[in-house]
C-alpha cells in the first residue's frame, strides 16, 4: 500500500496529494509519470509527477475530477492509501539527459494551462536548482482556477499569469500572452507546453510561426503504461509512437493533435455513465441515456 | 473402454459458454483420470519426456495417477514444473508430449495435459503443498517479471536454497497468465493465484509495481540492493500494427489492450471501473492463440466475431483445441483474407475493414506457402471494432537502461543457454525469443535457473 500523507483541494475540482512511494521518489525525474490505482476494482490512471521529495520518499500528484475514477479518488484523505502506485514511467524531460553545457545556455519558456500547471512545476524547479531561471506563463479560465502561483514564484524567472476572462493577471488565453510577450521583444530558445490538448495544439501552431522549438507532454489514454498494450499510441512526424515508452514528451510541431484528440474521446460515453453513477449513487435511475434506467 | 481412444473430457456446452467467462473445459474426475492413466504403456524409452520442454517424468506421474496416488504424482511433476495447473491447460500438448506418444501411432495419444491438470487441481483442492528447500545458501537472486519464465526460474532457484525476489511491473503477478490468457481458458482465482501462491510457499518474494529499467535499473539492483545474479523474464512488449490506413481510429485495438482491459482490469465484470469497447461486430486480424483469445472474449462480450487470417486453416498458428473451441462457439473464420484499409467515419470511428482474398503461392523463408493477393478480389467487411493480433516486439525498457546488455536486430535480448552478454545476468522467455508459448518461457526459466546456479556455485 502507498499511504497518502497530504490531501488538499487547490481549486474547484483540482486536488493535490503527497503519496509515500520511496522507490519512485528515489530515482524519478521531471517529465515522468506514475500510474495510480486506488483499490482492487479501480482503473489504472496515469498522472504526471508534480513534485518529489527523495528524502521523505514522497511523490506529489495533482488531479482534476473528470470522471468516476477521479471523483472516487478525490474522496481519499491523508491517512488513506493507494493500493497500487507504480513508476516513474516514461522518459525524463530532455534537459535532464542532455549535456548540461547546452542546457544552461538556453532560454526556456514554459506555457502551462489549467491542470498542466502542476507537472510544469518540477521542470522549472529542476532548472532553478541548476541555476537556470525559466520564464513561465500560467493560464487558467478564471482567477479561482489559477493553481500553484506561490510555488512558481519561488522557482521561476519571470512569471506571467493570464486568465481567459481577465479576472486575474493578464487577460486572454496563453497564446495571446505568448504573442504579446514576443511582441514586447521577449525571445526563447525552447518552449515547453503542458495543458489541455487543444491548448497545446494552438500554442504549437503559434510557436511554429514564431520559430520556437516546442516540447509538449502528451497524456493519452493508457492501460499498463509500460509499453505493452498500445492504447497510448499517437502519430508523431507520420510515425506511430507510444506515449508511455517513447514519451510522454514529444516535439510539439510534429504531433498530430487532431488524431490524438479524437482518440481521447473513445470512452467518453462510458465515462459519462460511470460519472453519473458515482455522483448519484443509488439515486441514479436513468437520465444518462445509456443505462436503460429511464425506459 | 476403447484403449485406442482418450477418455473424453467434459466441457461446457458451446451454446452456453459463448455467453459466459467460466472455464470451457471441466477436466477429469478421479475415476476418469485413473482410467485415462491406465492407457499409458509406461514406455522404457519414454519419448514424452523428451517432448516436454521442462522434461516432466510423465510415465512416472501417470503411473501414480493410475494407482490413485495423486499426491505422489503432484510431487513428481513438481520436480520439473512449478505451474502444472497452468501447463495442463495451455500447453500445446499435441506438438509436444502427446505428439510423440507411442499410443498415438495407432490410436489417440494419452491425454497427458488433462492428467497434469487433474493432478494439479487435486493437489490444490486437497491442500498438498510443494516441498520447500531445507536451508538457504545465503545468495540473493532478482527475477524480473512474474510471468511463466520468471515464476519457473524463481521456483527452481528457491528449491536450491536461493533467496529470490521477483519484481513485477503490473499490480498483479502472473504476467501473460494474468493479463493475456482469458478467464474461460485459465481461471485466475482458482488456478493462477494458487499457482503463484505455491511459488511463494517455496520462499519466493514478489514485489509488484516495480518497473525494472524505470523504478530501478539492473545495475542498481546488483550494486545497491545486493543481488548476486539477475534473471530477466520481462516478456513481450509493444504490439505490432499493420501500417494500413485507419489504424489510429477509435475502435482499433491491439489484442494486448483488449485482453488486458478484460483480463487484468476485469472490464467484463460490472463492478470494475475499467471500460472496454466490446463492439457489436468485431474483426480480429491474426491466427495465433492470442487472436483466438481476443475473438472468444469479444464473442462473450456479445459481438459477432470474424477472424481474418491471410493464410489457410492448416497454417493457423493457434493450438488446434483453441481453433476447435472458437468454431464451436460461433466465431466466423475468414481465411485467406487480408485487410488493406480500415474505414473510418468523420468522427474517427471504425465502420468497416477493406480486405482482399489471398491464395497460397511458393513456400517462403518460414517454410509456409506465401500468401499472394488475388487481383480484383477486394471486398468490405462491415464492423465497428478491429483487434490487431499480429504479435509484439520486445519491450525496450530494460535493454535501453542496462549497460552491456546486447539485443539483436529485432530488439530481443541476446542470450545463449540463458546467459546474456552481461556478467551475472540471465534471460529467457519472450524477452529473448519474441512472442512464444507459456511452456517455452518456462523452459527458458528453468535454463536460466540452471545457468544462475552454475554461475553462483563457481563464484
């Protein structure tokens, strides 16, 4: 079992947990993910590592409630435990393994959207600890959904917060912020973008025009996460890649986002049904259009 | 009783079992087993022993069954095999022990597989436990992967007195026995779990959720955790696809994914969270055991199922029994047929599969007649799901993170007699051979254990 040492809400529907997993905390690196399974009957859910403490053996995950499984997970509290917690999976971010001489001379920009803010954190922190101050754009729909701003202030070079509705920080989506900064004369050698697929798609479109090489972290549907089932396949530069072993980070200018977004929807109906069941419990008597309860 | 014929084994009725996940074959009872065992002529030069990859002393255990000494029979098998309840169910006996049985020349071979299964089931039901080593030799061995190769290797080493820890990447041990082979062929709670427990009873520790090459590397296991030798039985890896248009559509699965969702994650049971897109009309591409498993699973989930295979029935690589069972249950075989494109609607969902008819031409490198496209034979099979069962390529995680561990051009670990190119590291099973059978993986596990024992004894 993998005990939960801290559990708290960061925003509506977004929660954070510190989980004791010493084997993972010992060797994990920024960019990698874990798979969590709550109990015997739960799904295996891939989650990007959002922080780690090698000494205490802790892994931080940040999760958004999007379906029945994440709703159930959100009900766990400090003192509860995950039945299974495996990792670190996937390849670390490129800068971890690239020659440091090259990395330290680069100017990095991180573009984080919504929940994607959390997995950006260990990357920016790693660079900070290695004497590299990266610029960071955090985007959220509104003020209440901006997460981890304080943590970022401690490790980022310039931090820009933008909200879609202008309720906090700059106004508009991350692409607008990026374009504005560019127009103000800012330049970067590499952009790392993590967030909803649609956001990554449009950030990549923009950075391609601006000529900024861009890395994205893909989070497709997975089952085993160790290179066995092929569920997480996506097309990169016309070739089939597996996010769990070839990724999760890829050259954003080569990813076929439209295909990847279609693949994300495959279990939508199942998820909706399961979500209704989980939310309404025994009171669920149809209305989902699937279970036949309303016939 | 006709000594030329096998005592028939009871099976679930095909019409009934096509709708449930209970085991198809019900096995022998004591009388049937003793009767079948009495057909064995106890050959002096027993070819069946040579026919068995792990060299079980078959005439000896069959003799004990005939006499009703089932516990003794279990210990005879236990000298050679750690997983008899599994092997009795999934080995291709017709090409191994039973294939060379003298009885088989004029009549039907002894039903060795069914007898092995009977003995193992009897032992489990009667609480007969495997015999543990009486002392530990103080040496530690790590086994990577709790599948058939790893469990066998670990069992053999534990019996020799080694302290063995198996590291398993998934959340449950068993490897392909758990994630791959379906419940109706190999029940998990009743057969796989007790077999794994038996290996644990020999003193073997199993740590799940550890991905070697990621959670910890082989070098770290040897340097930081004090393991004296390693056996890599990490199994097969990434599924192969055909490279035809439409393969990324929603509704195209690898057999690995389909079976893992169903078997490991138990998607066929309502109270488990993992979903499976069962499909209403399913095309399974391929003709091996995995294809049969996927097809029969889809059938049980309520689909009409077509097996599409590019050669003819004679070349189907699956065990004869699986093909026979699949047909009985209503799986449709579209042989000498090959997909050329998967048709997809505007939402990205599968709507059909374009196929061409094939004919067999000259023999190719594998000795089988090469299938050739018949011009102008293109047709479409309407379907909403396509399951690709074309084999796998080895998992890259261990080779890519271990200095000095060589792979061949297909990415399989290079191992001779179980010994890899790295000192103290042995390997076997699908990680070395590419996708093969449970029993061949077990044979490789035995060979690995023998190699490790010789290596550590000489040290």
